[in-house]
């Protein structure tokens, strides 16, 4: 960020209120999302080991699909927030509808691929002969809910851009409850087994999409915005999403490589890595909530051509990110002895995980800066830079991670490489934020 005078107290408090109002509900919605898989696992687990293994394979594929297409939420948030800042609410909703139409088209394309290829995809992931039929059944049925799932992502982006993170929280909580009730009723009440779990999730996802569409359609009618698909608008939404897709795929590649390296270190190390990665992902929800607030707030300021407001908001959110990272790091250090017994009683796994968790704790302030600046630049529509920066990060991480087993390093060394990865991300994002080149104003970038 460029040098600027100290933020006045009144301005700082206003930014704090905005950040809290957007970030707290966003955090609740983010936490509710993985509960879908947890509820399905708890219910299907009582059917048998093969059914649970099949669910694990299929849900991994579905979770990956959601993470790959998360750009539907990010790009839509930034575009809609800019229009809101420019005072063009009808245009903001119209922009959001373009994202929703794109989500529907992508969802249909995914169904066309998954339905016929489900058995082959399941085999590719190495499912056992007993688990593969259950994985295939769950994947085929659940794929029917992918269009709704992607439309939920895009519609969430619309509401975030409209500075509303409460509605996504209510929908996420309602969807989780509906999913759990439907799963129990269909799996056990109707005797459908794992197919009942898949149908319950599909119905819950379609219900969530329907609620979002109702909210967006009402807003469109109130402001006179068109609901019809617009080829140019859909194409623009896709173009804005491509750089964020590259960014997301690069990040997924980093996580996959880290897991592959951990697997080469031995059973105890891969087990400890899974525990460490689970905690790291949980901590990311808290930091990502601030990033989501950043997307909405920065987009609005730049749409209103208020570069000073955008700079001030960015500085304040970075302070929030650092402070949150410090608190999370201290909590990890204090809770390590209590956290590990929840996952394992193996002393070898605990010994491997303890120093790795310390590395996670030390990296949290860095993660806080990274998540916030990532959200700020997304809100500014600076996708191409984010894509390039993540490719640079990937290029640095790959050799560092591969050297860990080559030089006899253990899990702590691997997580040192992960910390290096986050440090590189911080450096590239910090440089961009200081350059001011992201401060492009107007209703569109």
C-alpha cells in the first residue's frame, strides 16, 4: 500500500463496523458449508465401511469441483460491488444475473461429463472394488445438484457484492438443517441407503438455489433489471473468472503436492499431515471471512471512485488480518496438546504433528496478511495479477517441497515449505498493494 497519513479514529471505527458486519456472517456461512459433508459422513457411516469409503471418494470429487468453481462467487462479488459503489444497483443485479447464468451453463456441462464417466472417474481415484459402486451411485446422483451448487456460489457473490452476508448465512444454516433431515429420512426412513444421502443433498442444494434466486429476482424486479441471459455479459463474467480459476487451480496443486510429499514420508507423517492440514483449513475460514469483507468493501469504494477510501479500508483490513493471525497462532500453540488427542492416540503421529502445528501457528500472521490482500485485489478485479502471482508461488513451492524427502526432511520441513509458500504470496501481494496499480476506479474495470 502507498504511504498515507494515519487513519482518523472515526474513519477507523467506521471501517471496523463494516468489516465486522460483513465478516462475521460470512464466517458463519463458510463454516456451515463443510458441515454438509460431515453430516453425510455421520449418517452414511452407520450403513457400513464400504458405503462410507464410497462417500469419501465421491465427496472429495464434489468438494474439488466446488473449490475449482469458487471464482463464480469471487468474480461476481467484485463486479457487483463496483456497480453498487457507482450507484447503479440495477446494473449490479444485471451483472449478478450474468454470473448466475454462467453458473447454470457450467453446471450443465459438468453433468454432461460426470454422468457417463462416473465409473471411470471413481476408478481413477483408486476406489476399492467394494466401495466403487457406492461412490459411483453417490457421484452420479449428486452431480444432478451441481448446477444448483454453482448457482448458489454465484448468487452468494451477488449478495456479498450488494453488501449482504447475512442472507447467505441464513441460507447456509437452513440448507445444512434441511440436508441433515432429508438424509436421515431418505437413508433410513425410505431405506434408500447411500442413494438417499445423495438425493437429500441434491434436494437441499436445489432448495438453497431457489431461495437465492427468489431474493435476486425480487431485487431485479424492484430495480427494473433484466433477468434474461445476455451473451455478452455471460462472456464477460467467464473472462473475469478465468484468471481466478488459474489462481485456484494453482493453489489446489500446491495442496495436492504437499499431500503427495507427506505420503512419501511414511504413514505416520501423512496421518500427521492430514491432521495439520485440517486445522490449517479451519483457521483459513476465519481469515477468509475478512477477505470476503474486503472483496465487497473494496469493490464498492472503487466503483464510487474513492481511492483514498479504498486505501484506508485496505490498511485497516490488513491490521485486522495481522491481529487475527496472531490470536489464531497463540490459540494453536495453547491448544496443541488438547487438539491432537481428538484425532489420534498414536504417539508417533503426535510427535510428528506437534512441531508441524507449531509451524502453522508461527505462519498465521503471514496468512492473515495474505488472505486480506488476496480479498482486496479480488475486490479490485485484479484477477490477472493474482493468477500470475500464484503461478510464481507454485514455481517456488514445487522444488522446495520436493527437496524435503530428497534431503531427509520430515513433516516439519514440509510445513516450513508451506510457510515459505505463504511468505512468497505475501511478498507478491504486498508489492502489488503498495504499487497502487490495483486502484482502478469505475463501474467496470
